[in-house]
C-alpha cells in the first residue's frame, strides 16, 4: 500500500510538472507572438525563455487577482536587452529621486499650499474622500502612453501627462504635449540624463509654453535645442498651451491621504523606488518588497484609486503593465518601503486672459486705499475691470517687476520705493488669500519667510517676493490691472455651439458677445447671450446688473452665467452605454474567475 501511494504521488508530481512546463511554454509562445519577437538562435531562445521564467515567478510573487495567457514585452528580453534596460534605469534614473530631502523653499511652499488648500492632517475630514476616484483616466480620458525607451527621461512623462489632463479639463482641448521638447529644451545638457520630477512643471511655469507631440514627436534620444526651437519658445510660436496658464506646482505632504487629496487638483506626479520586478508587471494588484533592498529611482503619475489599488500611469508604452498602467496594492507596507508617498506634486492652471498693468496714483507712493481708488477711477465704457493688480502667474509677476525696475532701477534704502501695492488680501490673517476680484483664485503665490502675516499684499520690485502688511497708513507705490480679453467658452457648452460677435475666439476683447445655441432636440437652460467685460463673462446687462454677493469674502465662480444644454436622447444613450460597460465588466470578471479555477485545477 505504501509503495502504491509513493507511485501515485510520483506520477501526480510528474503530471503536474509536465503541465507546468507545457503551460510555461504556451505562455512563452503567446508572449513572443504577441510582441513579434524574433528568435535569433538557440542561445537567444534560451536567454528569452529563462527571462520569462524569472518574470513569471516575479509576477506570481508580486501580483494577485489575475491569470495571464501572455506577459509584457520585457518578459522575453534576452540578457543584453535586459541589462540595457536595468543599466539605463539605474544610470539615468532620476536625480529627483534623491527626493526624500526637500529644500527649505519646497517645505515652505508645501506648508503654504496646505494652509490655503490642504489644512493640517488633524483638521482634515479624510472620511470625505470618496471610496474610489477615477475621474482623470475614466471620465476625462488621458492620452495614449508613450515609451521612454533608452532615454532617462521618466521625469518628463508624468509632468506632460498631468498638464495634458488638467489643460483638457479646463479648456476642453485634447492636446498631447511633447516629451521630446522637455528632453531637448529643458537643460543645457541632455534630458535623457535624468531630471527632477517637478522639472517639467518648473520650466513650464517660467515659460508658459509647451510644444505639441505633433510639432515635436518623441524619439527618446537627445537633440540639442535648435536656435529655431529656442526662438519659438521666446516668441511663443505654436504654443500648445495657448488657452491656459500653468500657475504653480505644489509639494504634497507625506502620506497616502495627501496624494489622494491632491487628485482633486490634478493627476499627482511622484517619485519612488521600483525594482527589477516592476518590469515584469502585466496585470493585477502589485505588491513589491524588493524595491527596499534593490531600489531603482523612477517617476510616475497617480491618476486615481479604488478601495484596493492606486492606479498609476507608467512611461514604458502600452505594451507594459495594464496597458501602460500599474495597480499598486493599497494598505501594503511596501508602499512606504518604496517611498511612494514621500515626494509628490499637484499642479494648478487657470484660463488665459491678456492682462495689462498701470501704476496707480500717477506712480506716487500712497496708502493702499487711495491706490485702489485710483485704479477703480480708470474704468470707463469699453475698458472695465481696473482694480488693484491681479498676478496669476510667475510670468505676470516678472512683468510687474520689470515694469517697475525700468522706471526706478536698483534697490532703494526706503522700502516704500521698493514695494508696490497689489490686489492680494488676507482679511483674517490666517493664510486664506483672496484677490480683490473674487473671480480669480489665488493659485500662484510668491511666498517667502519674509511674507509674514497681514491683511494687504505688496510685491518687492527687486526680487518679486510678496509681503503682507496691516497698516492702513503705510505708503508705497502700487499697480493696477485689468484683463483685456475673456477666455474661450466654446468647450464649456456641451451639446451646443458658441458664436462670438468678433468671429475670433483667440482674441475675445471687451464687449464681445457670445451667443449659445443647443444641438437639435436639446434644451437651453440659462441665458443664450453673454457679454465679455473686464475679463469675465456676464449675463444680459453686464457687470452693472450683478447682485452683490451674500458673503463678500467668498470666491465667485467665473462660469456661473454659462448656460447648459440638456439632451434627453443623449442622456438615454449615455445610460445605455453605462449599462453596457457594466455588463462587459461582469463578463470579464467571470472569465477571470474561470481562468483562476482552471489554474487551481
């Protein structure tokens, strides 16, 4: 009897071994066919087959909840290809990712952003975060994922994708921003040699310029920025970001909640450590401990989350991972080991309007109140919106400083000749800032240690830094501003059409009217005609017909007058599509369960 049991056990082990070998050979065959890999010789076959065995083992150890009939392209690399992949990842990694240590400036910026947008952790109602959030990828839709290949430019991919998504959200334009532009025209050296995660944000904030993928396609190698391209940047020719300003990038606090909260502003770019296992990922929930012992720095983009996973966008094309994405397992201690939450950034944008600046009170030092009166007195028919200066970006801040220094160069001994009144206020002195025009949000703030606390803001013409003061009698020069144009609202009206009276959506000047009509069988809700005044859209009667707000400190939504089109037929179609998606999802889940059962059997 004992011999019989041993014989049965041996036969079962042999059958199981043969089944495993057959399954692995099928997996190898499927993967080679899927990626059209050409086998050169026996050695090449052996190296690729052994690589797949290691990648499959890595996948089984780090991923759960999925049965696969093929692996990603990296799973059948030969030794030379795999070494090249690891060498460039380690060599070119990202300097950024010596990230854990933030500069003093970044720490101040993070605290300042948290004051305005993210209160301290103990004051945050984290329970208010939705159980899952997939807006950027599933609702808005993101561009196809490209491959960084042999170029150490992973820093540029999350930056470009985050800006694409936010730009699409606020303008309605679906534009793919060029990663090659960052590689070639960010540094005086090759962008393939690595860069910090926020490098793409920094250069865009400075230039307010991006190139499109169609103008400068990805080649994933370095070409020195030509004089022609440099001229395009300076003159802002073919600006792919022509309808919005990038206002700022903000470091987020360390911890999962901060990254999840950051998604309400934009997709979140972050730096972390990965390991060799990362390249073997194909699908399922990913959980890797090797990143702590064999770390490779890498930049990625958080685009959403579910109760079980963090949905992250990669930079190795759609043939890697879950069509270019990876699903990190939430709740795993390895997320901390991989330093997923240590260095992350959200961004803010605003719709573009041309702003002009003038000095108040004949450019003589005065109190803030008199300066503001002087600004308001500049309003006249056909030229409205004058008030204390709005400064929405670093570029506008530089423009104001340049204007002042052109007239009064050099640092003066008395600060009243260095400082200029602007329209920033903090009525309660708690770091909750407002512009005098409540339809502009304070998403750019030139904060320093010297900014201090106070109700009224000024800019230092010499270094551009902002300071706050309480005094009603302090004397300084000041700056007024008005938005000369309004933003294009075409993308704001779904299922309808917007016609501008000047027939030029790229230059919507004061007095331009926008006429809104809905598509056939759709009904308009709201007014059908708006007018541009002082950089904003108003209903019939213009700004003069405005009712004073109940809360004078509350921000006013700039789109409040824009009408909507409701289409019953389209709503029904959307509902049918949603039901269809749910059915397809259920089918996929059933298939996965069946595969899982076959794998167990």
